[in-house]
């Protein structure tokens, strides 16, 4: 059997890869691209649906609202339905709308209801900055100081302790809002367990799936998740400016929409412009203003590919790729000062791997610049190596391999490139 560091070993895995055929459908640079967890690339299917909708605008003008291939009036609902199998949602539980941050404001404004002793909003200690901004703003809008209302739990380590999170679900907790995958570490939380623990204590729980949607299967309805939000431009490849998604469990369809807008009105009477808001049943009622049709159009093609490939197959390959990379780090890079922060257990990791190294800034620049080794980078890496400075938890490098456009040879080449950088 070939050594895991060899091209032959990677080639043998690529030969068995049932998703390898999708790589040619993407417009990719002539270097390895690691930002699937930042901005997915354009696919030819996305380009096709974008151009089709643009052509509808060009030739049909306002008639496109009801005469397009998918009438624009129903476009957010129709495209959202394409995500049902990916996240485990039922009919009417999803809508494409706004941005992740505006959607966080929207759901928190409705679901965060401090009353009596229950005033705390429980989040994780690694909360993404933009999520925290929204959370603190919503706490202030309820007349509570975030210093008193926000609880950040999960332990002192970057790897969250789920038992510690559950321990903070107390009689003072009004709402739980957590990530599915921690953006910084790549840790995958047990959403089902956490949602169940909250429900057992009479607490509603929501999740931000931005770093898992499209690469990790979910069963949001079956798990009883109250609400969720996520962006569509990372692993879902919807493109820059693509609107985000809201999930509202059907058990919560009767919760009043906190930020209503005309496109969330009952569809059959939306154009009557009646004076009092009446929300459409389900997540569709959580829409704000006019939907961003052109921004949404690439997502249609992207979701067509993802559903064709199958989220379970995507997850299987993702685990194989991240597992392979971890093996390569152990074999090639551990002696160069590289350590792995992401949990090694399959059940505990999402779609990206976070490594630690004192030269994290230089490594990130190296990877983002197409693995071009410049004299300046070489000198900076050498200086840090010779200084003997050890990596801290802040020296993180996040590397994402998309199952749809990355190969196992790409994974192997990444490890080899890093070895060359760190041994200049």
C-alpha cells in the first residue's frame, strides 16, 4: 500500500470519489482554493440560472413577477424548498430572506422574551462577532444590560464543552442561541442534544448554521430546533450578496413576526395593500421587503447540484478529506510546529480544519495567495521558527476543502505546500 503522503495514495482515493465529477462544473483559479467556508466559487449551473433570471428581467420587465420560469413572486419560497432535504425541514419551514445578521435580529426580536426570572440569553464563548453584535443589541432593546443578560458558556478552551453549555440552561435562561459549527475551531456541536436539553428545561433554542449548511446534514424539524439562520454563500455556493435563510419550526408558526414587511403578507392578498399586517403561514411570513431576486438566482443552480450530489454523500467525502488532512498533518507537519485544534472525532468536526502555528498570519497569506512562496514570507516564517515562539490558541489557520470542487490530491498538495513553507 502506498504511503499516505504519496501522490499514488491520493490518486487511489480520487479514483473512488463519486463526487469528483463536479469539480469541472466550477470556475476555479489556477491555484488551490481554501475559502469554501468564506465564499464558494461560481458554478456553471449558478451562472446559467443567474443569466436566465437576468434575461427575464431584460425581456419581461415587471411581468417577470408572475411570468418567469419560476415566477419571482414565489421565488424565495421555491428556492427555499430546495434546501429542505439539506437541513431536514418540512414544507413552509424555510424562506430565503435578508442577510444572516438581519435574520438574527428578526428571530431574536420574536423569540427572546425575558420575563420574570428568565432574562438570560445563552450563547457560546466562541460566538461569531457579528452574531454577538446582534445578540447584544436585542438584549438592550428589551431594556436589559448585556453585561447582565448575555451568558457566554462552554468553558475556557476554544473547544466548547457541551455539558457546560447545558449546565447553563437554568431557570434564568430565556433563550439559547448557538452555532452548529464553531467558526474558529471547526467543532461540530450536537445540535439534537442541545435542542433537546433546552426543550426539557422549557427553553427555546435556535442555531446559526452558517458554517455547516451544505456540508453537514441536519434534521432541524425532527430535532425540534425552534429556529435557525444561515448564509448561502459558503458551502452552498450561492455567491456574494446571496440572501440568507430562516428556518421556523412549524410548532412556532403562531409566534408573531417581529419585523414584518409587505412580502411576508398572506400571498393571496399581498397586493391589496391592507392596513394591518397578516403574516403568511410559516417562515414565508418572516420576509421583509421585496426579495433580492437577482442575488438569489445563482443559488438555484447551486442547490440543484447539491441536491443531485446528495448531502449525505457530501458529508461522507468531507469527513474523508478532513480526516486525510489530519493524517497528513501528523505525518508531515507535526515536526514543524503544527498542531490540530479541530476535534478529531468525526461526530465532533464540521467541514473545515483549524490548525495552530506561530506563523499563522504568514501561513494564511501563503494559502490565500495561491501558495506562492515569496522571500518576504520565507524570511518571516524563518524568523518565527528561530525565535522559538510557541503557537497560542489565537494562532489559527482555517482550511476548508469543499467536497464538490476539491480532490484528495488537493488535500495532499496542501500538506506538501505547507511543509515546504515551514522548512524554508
